[in-house]
């Protein structure tokens, strides 16, 4: 008993010396594996190692609803956060990376049931990981055990789909993810309207998929954010804001865990519009004062609706502020009226930019002719420092390019096409354009890609952009054509 008390005190001393619980978890996880490899279950060192592993896991579950450890790009990630290589943790991190590589294991995810595991379960879990490499297919062998009732607290994380796929395959995965996001949001809205309890598990999973796709190929994901649906604007707008927010967050270097949370905020930022009469949302003429006040309530209504969602408290607590803030504006002159002196949150500023951009480039009943993507960016740039965070807006414009993905452009040759990849670098400032031509049946079809950075023998551009148009003017959904490449 005294040995266990000493071990517990020692564990706390180690935690206090480290910068985070994540680092402590890695240390104790590795200690469990190394101890279980050479000692029997009854050995006091094994007992202490198991106890420390369980204790640190319980501490982490007080902070989050799930616990994950992943190994990719020769780095270790806990809860989606990359662990820094420090003197006191580097050896442990490399040991676990090597262990995962031998197993061909991408990651492990633990759920709250882990808080209730006993010594036997934790020890056997370690022994299974140690024994797995001896089998022909370690992951299949492990999976069989993890499917048993006593291991319902742990599961294997598969490597993100599409790491070695062609662009067309990635595009198909991205399109599926977009559709799943649309359907999951619609399901939440329908359940709320019917006074049924609405959960967020599907929404979280699909945002995780979208985030993984952003890491693989951001331009394909941005192409999907060009989807516009006149009749279902609220749904496509919310998905587009979620998708574009994740892309911007990735551009500025946010962690995967933060990107998932940001994407959920974007997906649910307009949930409060459920409480606004449809005749106000779809009114073609100018709103009167009372109607505009109703519209202004939707930010706060979004918070109320999010609080009703069936989800872990820590997740809810982390996603309610940005939807409330997304119309406050950078200088706090927007709505709802607040007596704040501090700037709005990073997520709030990101969602505000993505929300306005998608709204300006989408056709609405009261504005059937939307702005072209390049003109929308120019309009927003004029309000930099007032409506929008100037630094974030620059990042957004750099990400989108002068002619964002999905822009319809006419070339000096008379050819017409959609921007497939924006020119967003000094080396390649001009975009790659997907030509669109009519086939024998007089239907528009994707033709071929043209790189507008191509020059002739005199160094002059072979093709230049003469004008830009909004695809909606011609009934074109860019994503449909971009998917054909």
C-alpha cells in the first residue's frame, strides 16, 4: 500500500515537471509498455505502471470527451496536438513512434469507458500491443481482441483515406464528405424543429473527414465550397462556411484538433435561423425595422440551439462563442450589441470572414446577381480593419488567390473556363483554368486544364484573363465540373 502511495506521489511530481497532461500520458503509456514487456503482472513495477497509466487517463478525460494518440509524419499527436520534441520527452516520443511503425499502427482512440477499467484490462491491453507484432497481420489480430466487450474502451484509428489516391479519387471522397456534412446538418435541424433530441456525432465525424482531406489537398476541398443551392441556401451556406473555415485555419497553422472544433462552429454558426420565420429569411424586398431585429437575434439563437444539442459539455463549451460572435465585426460595431473591449475570438474572426465571403458570392432572393469571387474579395478588403481582422483577411485572400477556385473567367483567346487552382504564389501567380466547352449535344462539359503561367518565347503570357463572371449567371455549379478533372 505504501508503495502505491509513493508511486502516486511520484506520478504527480512527474506531471508537475511537464508542460502538459499530454506529455505525461505519453510518458506513462510508454512506461506501461516497457514494464509489461519484461515483468509479470504481479511485479510491483508493473502494478505502479498500470496505476499511473489509469490515473493520467482519468485526468485527461476530465478535460475532454475522448483521448487519441496518433503517429504520422514522424511526429506524435495527442488529442490532435503535435507533441514538441523536448529533452525530457524526446526519447519517449521516438520509442512510441518506432513501436507504432512496427505495428503499422496509425493511432489509438480511447473513450470515457476507459475511466472505469481495472488493472487486469489495462495490463492485458499492454500485453496485446506487445504481442501483436509477432503475428502476420498485427492490426487484424489486435482488432479481433478490441472488438470484445472488455475492450470497448479502445479502438484502432485507421490512416486517413486518400493519402495515396489520385486527384479524382480525392475529389470523390471530398464530395462524399460534403454531402455527409449537408445531410448531418439537415438531420440536426429537422430533429430540433420536431422537438427531438439532436446529437452531433455524425457532424463531428464528417468534420474530421473534411479536416483530413484539407491536409491532403486543400484545393479540392475549396472547390467543393463553390457549391451553391438557391433553395437550400441555409444548409449549403453553413457547410461552405465550415469547409472554408477549416481551410483558413489550416493555412494559418492550427492543429487538427482545433480545425475540427472550428469546422463544427462553422457548420452550426447559423443554427439560430431555425427560430426566424421563413417569410423573413426569404423576403425579396428590404426588411423593415422589426424584421431586421428578428434577423439580428439569430446569433444568440444559435447559442441557445447549440446548448440543446446532445454532446459532451466540454465540446459544447468550446463551440458556442464563435457562432455568437460571427456578426459582431472586428471593431465590435456589428450585432448583437455588446459592451466588450477585447477583440472577438480567433474562431469568431475566421468564421466572420468565411461567412461574409460565401454570402456575397451566393445568389439570394433579394440579390439574384451575386458578386464574383474576385469582386467579393475586393469588397471585403475595403472593410479590412473595420469589419474584418486585417491579418486574417490577408491570409484568406492569399489562400483564395486573386481569382479563387470556381471563378468563371473569359480568356483573351475567347475560351471560357473555371479556375481549378488559384495562383497563390510568387513563382506561379496565375491560376490553372479548366476549360468548359459544349459537346455535340450542346451540353457544357469539362475539357482540359490550362496553366495561365505559361509564356511564349518572348516571355509573354500565352493566355490572359479578360473578364470574370459569376458561375450562377450561367447556371453553372463549379464543383460539378471541377469533379470531372
